[in-house]
C-alpha cells in the first residue's frame, strides 16, 4: 500500500527537507549529493558521445554572430594597418581551401561539407582576431600586422585547425587529421606551429578538443615532422648554422624560437617515454641517466640525422639496448630486444610497425626491423657518443655528487601526482617494490626469481640479499668492454660496431614481406634468437660471456 502522507522513504529525502537544506535534488543511495558540475565531479571523464555533443554546442556558440564571408569590424580595423587591405586575398584563399575540402569529400558529403565549411570560416575569422589581439598585447604595437597577414602558410594552417575542430566535433573520421593535411597541402611542422597558440587563444575550447589536439601534436612530434620531405630538416640546418656563427648572440628570430620550442617538446615527450620504459624494464638509475644523455645527443644536434624519416620510439629502444649492452654486469640477466619490445608494446599508442619497419640508409632501400637498424646505422653513428657518456658517468659516480645522474633524474622525473610503479625503496642499491600483477603459475623462469612477500619461500629473499651484498660497485668490466668497442672502425661492418645478437649476424640477408620489413612470424623468430643468444645460468648470479 501507499505510505502515509508526510512519511518519506528511508532512501529518499523529502522535497521540503531538500529545499530547506538549499538543495532541490532528491537523494537516493545511488545519487551523489554533489551535482555533476561541482568540483567533486571534476575528475570524471566525459564519454566520446558527451564530449562530441559538448563540442558541437561550443562550436555553434563560439561562432554566433561572426560573419563567414567577410571580416568583422574589429578585423577590418587591423586590416587598415596594412598598405593594401588583405581582406580580398584572405577570402580568396579561404574559397580555394574550401574547394579542396569539397573535392576530397565527393558528391555524397558535398552538402554536409558546405555547412561545415561555413562553420570553419566563421571560426577562422574569430581565431584570426584572437591571434592579432594577442600579438598586439605582446608587442605593444601594430607594425607586425602586415607581416603576419601576408603569410599564406599561417592562414592555411589556422584554417586547418578550425576545420579540424569542426570535423572532430562532428566525428568526420574521413576528413580529420592527418587527412586534412594532405587535402590542404600542409606539412605537419607547419600545422604544429599553429596548434599550441590556437588552443591557448580559445580558453573555452572543450576538453575533448584539447585532448584531440594534444594527440595530433604528439603524432607530429614523434614521427610526422621528421618525415624525409619535411621542411623541418632544412630549417634545423639553418638553425644549427646560426648557433655556430659569431652573430648568434645578436638576437633570435621567431623562427629560431619556434624551433627551440619544438625541440623542447620533443625532449619532453622522449623523457616521459624513457621514464616509463625504463621503469617497466627495472633499469638502474645510472643506466637511465646514460640513456637520457644519448637521447639528447640525437635530439639536440650531434646525431639528429638518425631521426630523419624515423620514429622517436625507434631511437629510444635502440638507445636502451645499447646502453644496457655496454653496462651489463655478470650477475644480471641481459636486456634483449625481445625484453624491450615486449615492454614497449604495453605503452599507450605503441604500434608494431615501429619496430618491424625502420627506414634504413637510402630512401629507395626497403625498411628492415629494428635489430638491423641498430647494427647497421645506429651503432656506427652513436658508438663514440656512448663511449663518451659512459666515461663521464664513471667519473661522476666516483665523485661526491653525481651531476650527470641528478640532472637526468630532474629532467625525466614523472609529473607530480603520477605514481611511478615499480617504486625504488633503497637509495644506494637498485631495489624496487611493486604490486603483484602476474599469478605465480603464469610466471616465466625469469620472473620466478622475483620475491613476493607472503608467497615466496624465505630462501629467495636470502639469495636476493646475498646478491645485493656481493654486487660490484665499480663496473670496470663495462668500461673496458666499451673501450674495446671504441677501437673498431665506426664505418666497418655492422656486426663489428657493437656485439649484435649472436644468432642474427648483420650481413645475412633475410626474406622480407612484400610491404618491406619482416613478417610477424619472422620477427618473432628473430627476437627469439636474440633472447636465446645470451643464455642465463639461473642457478648462479652470473650470465654467459657471449655478450
């Protein structure tokens, strides 16, 4: 039967009680007392559907009242600073870019593209005004206007960002990045230069689009800007020449500033991935410091040619393998490419193509796997740098304060609030503790050597303590090994440059798939050979001497 009037369910507050408390929301055990817009809900992630609905609403509100076919009165005021009004040239350029989008879309989407181009043009006029106002505040004068408005690539890149907002909001997967670059004939580096200020100049940009543009920027930083035909390479050569000239101290151009900012972002991205991969591989902190120094050698200039036509992750994996190889201790299991690739595949956005197909020397040469690239190209270019960095590391470890290691730790430290796992629990020794993730029955022979408190027998902990107590601290074997390597000619055979996986001699030609590189089964066999090339005696703390 019905409950008497005035009596409420124990699971629901009465309307009057809610009104008296200042909250008109009826409460149930499944209803949170905080409204969705409150700080308590700020940590909740929007779903893709709700994110796109928010973007569509923002887009229509942002361009409300903004003309599509002509400049607003505020824009016209900036155009008046030019010797000749750029209004007509700007609108003609927009017409041409919209024609390219219609041609790429085809007849089926022609009407839909027309509506979206109108939204894109209106957003372009709004954002162009925001760019000009920001530059005026920064420079405190209007002399820059004509120079900025005369740059066709800037206008095309800005319009591409506006259309990317429209396409991403309406989930036009066939038109969004990277397709929009090809359609509008833009290079990834040119688009990159506009993305960051575009996001900054629109404070109300929805989080869904901010994340989308961040993902676009990461793809450009990690490999797209380094493509063979990218204009980035010529600009970096000019930048390096400028730094080497005596006139470099006379001031920096905006182009030089943009390049420096680009390289800083590449290093930041590399640092986050090095930190993540080294934690997964449980590498010692001195190895991480050496890996980071090698990565900076590639990004900052001396070996930057290794990035040309390649992926940042390829350089990181080769660097980790090379540093681990020359620092190997007898009591440690060697880190193989199989180990590195296995942990790499667990990273977000990891792709098998990255380690299966690596560009070799000439553009016409078919791609090969990452082991061939390491032997034939990476080591001949990086051997001397590895030797120098290892020697510097050895000297720093003997000094009271290790500058190299502390600098690397500060540069690749995880962001605040991110819990690194596994966690280092002993400062002077490399001891890590992590939560168990793998059932004991599913452990490999290598992971069975780990100690699980409460599960493993006490003898395992005693063996670990004995290994820590007898661990050598000078690492002289590694230094001697690398000095021996330094005597080999860097331009010689790939197998002589660095001890390669024994079962994979570099000169041997292997059958490749039709697409270039190796098939999945071939690579699995090759990685299995790599791991089997250095057997580990699990009954003692020393490995074989084959590496």
